[in-house]
C-alpha cells in the first residue's frame, strides 16, 4: 500500500523545474524557526528519519551533538541548495526538505591537522513543529574514507 502522507510542516506543492527553491527562492523553513526548535528541545530535536541517514551517521561516527552543530552551521554559514520532496522509504511518508552544504573544521587523524570538511544536510520541520526530520547528513564524496 502506498502512503502519500506528508509529515513536514510545509505541505504545499514545491515549484517545478531544476531550481526548486521553495517559496520566493528562499528556504521553506526560516532559520529562526529551526533555531527555536533546537534551543527548546536540544539534541532530542534532531531525528534521523531515513535509513540512509542513520547509516551515514553511523559510518561517519556522528552523534546527536554533531547533528545539532551541523544544522546550526548550515543555517549560519552554509549555502542553501534548494528544496525537495523526500520519502522515508519507497512507499513511506514524504517531507518537504531544505538542502544545505556547509564547511566544518575537523581534526583529521591521517593528516595530523584540522581541515575544513564539506557536509550536506537535508531536513524538514515536522508537522508538529517539535523536531527536525534529518533526511541526509554526510560529507561530500571528496572526503577521505576511514
């Protein structure tokens, strides 16, 4: 059975075409709204929502504090890349998500120094407005694999 339920706060249709940047070319979720959720609920606010996101978090050894930090960096210094509908699974619910790329300084053991690592995050505010549904959270493909 196919479920077309929408679990994100944003439930309208996204613009068509290659540049799906939400309403008026801006993110679907204002930074102030996202930051308020993070401030109010802390690490409990960010929920890995897809299996791929869960696997990426495990693969890159990210914890809840990392997820919160990545979202904050995305909102303050990241680059908004657009908005897209995302499914939790092939027949699962959908969420309208904002996509960002960002740089985060990390200690890279193999290089014995701090380096800027590019990450991609994709998330939505839940329909209840109490959490962020994290759809994607991973470094770019150029990162040296552990």
